[in-house]
């Protein structure tokens, strides 16, 4: 395993120029697989943010006037550059986030696909003409909302930043992106593709900093017309309160605790295979990760046994080693949180079938590793049944009837994603109708694509990213009446 060189000159991108450590506080970037410090990241000052806001305001009026075909061509160029640089970007992503290199390459590929999709979707911003008497006209126009502040998390740092940036730029908005401080090199590398594709420096900017200071400063500015946030429910609620003072338009993609309904008429081997492949992707650090497995009584023991056996075979270690199927958790806080939730379930009577402890497949405790874990017969009063673990833990409980399964799936205040495995078409339709979520996977866990809306209901947020709906969230509606 060869360790790539990690860049030492991490920088902010403001008003068409890169800005380094000079005159700024820094924080270390840590490799979650080894605990080593990779480099120091400069943090934006309030003066930096003011400069970015001023540039975004000017850049908006220039960028919105750019012909939509030229806009689309530049976004296609971003996609081309991302594809050319996939190996480099993916290696950086694995070093600073931890996911296996194959997963990192897949995430980078999704960024290119997102820019390509919105390059074309920009040409389909339609209004309409209303019927009026001869000599009169009434039209409905769709126009860009204005400068955007976008906040994205560390679990899919390049993909989630790209979703926001590609859609905002396609709509004609300028954007200030604030990706996570844990994963700066990979997001800087995506930003370099944006710059090299010819996107103006005042139309797209990149800052890092103390999250609370940056969010308060940007949201308080009258320049910012829209906020897009992906992250936890508590932080989302906090940002919504800040946005209320300026009546800012918002898109909120918050947390989940995804239920999976396994009916006794399903293809059992397929369900087990897909569950073991998907649950531990990115070490379970996915907002739509399947977590609460409700299994019909007739196949309960067989599913639990098969799921645990497949899970025990997963090789865990440094994501740069292509033999490893799961990497570390992204930061040192996560193993502690997972350990507390698992121990609470254990003390309340849950049966741990495999995992349930720190470490990797080599038997060492270096890095932020926690073994893939399957827990059976988890009592309802266990904290983990109500609090999303956001880690490599799957919970299994039995159910008898359809109504019981739906009741359990919908009992939490979250509604991001839900899944079901059944070979009964009518039952599949009933599940899709009954689940209180923004996205449903039937006999599949693949629910995130560039051309489909991604978002939740209830406390999992509102608004969508991806698809025409994702572009719509960066547009405002204007009615024009002429007599």
C-alpha cells in the first residue's frame, strides 16, 4: 500500500484568488485511519467572509446574465476535469475521510455525473404564458434566487458539495461553499476543477472556518438569499432559527434512522447480500444508511444468522488498502458514541451476533475503527432504537403483521429514507404509500441519483437536492402582467 502525498498548502478560494495560512488561525487535518496530522488548514476570518460576500453579490448579477448554453458548457467542463483527476481526488478523500478507495472513486464519479446533469437541466428552466384577451400578456418566470451559502458535512464531502454547487450555478446563482474542515483537500481539489473550467471567481467561492462563526456571519448578511444545509437535525434547527430573521429560503437535508422491512415473501438471499453490502458502506456513516431491520417472524432467525455471517467476513482497515471493504469512522468522537449506544443496548438485553467492539481486522486499535456490528432482539427502550447510530451497526427486531411493521417504521420523528424487501407487488405499493419518508427503496438500497430528488419529511428536513426539484430550489417565481 503506497501512501499518496497529502498537500501542505491548503487554502481558501475567495474572489478569484487562493488564500493560505498567512494571518489566519489553523487547525490540523487528521487521518482517521492512523491518527496522524496530515496538514494545517487555514480558517476564514470575518474579513475573509466579508470579502466573499461582496464578491458573491457582484458575481451573482454577472453570472445570472451568462447565456445558459455557456453556463452549461462550463459545468460540463467541470465534470470532464473531475473525471480526469478521479484517482488523485479519491486518494485525498480516503486519506482524510477514511472510506475505502473504491468507495472514494465512486463518490468522485458521482460528482462528475451531478455537474453533467445540471449542465443540461439548466436549459430546462421554463416559465409559462397565461391566456389573456388580445393585446394583453401574462407570464410566469423562473429566476435565480440570488447568492447562496451552502454547508455540507464530512461523510460525503465532495458529493454533497457538488450537489449544491452544480445546481446553484446551473440556476444562475453565485455560491459560497463551506465544506467540512475534516476533509479540505478533496473539496479543494473539486473547487480547482471548477476554477479550471472557467467558472468566475466571484460566482463560486470556498471557505473553511469555525462552523458557528461562519454560519452566523453568512446567514446574517442581506447578501445571502438562500441557505442549503446537509447535516444533523439539531444543527439544522439552529440554522433555521438564524434564517428566520432574514426570511431566508432554505433547503434542509437532515438526519434519519432508516427502517428496512423484510417480509417473509422476499428473496431472502438477495436481501441478506444487499444488506451486508450496503449497511457498512462508508462505515455506516450515511444519512440514508439502512439501520432498523424489522423482519417478519417466519424468516427472522434465518435473516439474522445470514446477515451476521456475511458481516463477520467484512475486512476492516485503512481505506487505501484495496483489500479492505470498510475503513475507520471519520473522527475520534464517533467510536465513543457508537460504543455507548451498543453498550446501552447490551445492558438492556440485546443479543450482539457479531462485532460490538473497537478495532480492525488486523487486531490493532490504531485509528478510529469500530467493527461491523449486528444486534438482534434490540429492546424498544434501547437508546439506539431512537437515536441514529451513524456508524457500522445494524439493529434487528421481529414483526408479525404489515400494520405492525409500518407502525414501527413510522414511529420516530425522522423521515428521510425507508426500504422494503418483498416479492408481492401489491404489498410493495402499499409500503411505498405508507412509509412516512422522502425516499423509498423497494428490493434495493439505491435511491440517490443525479436525476432524482433527494430529501426528507418530518424532522429530516424539507426541500430536495437532485433532479428538477433540486434546480427548482434555487429559483424564485415571478408573475408579469402586461395590459
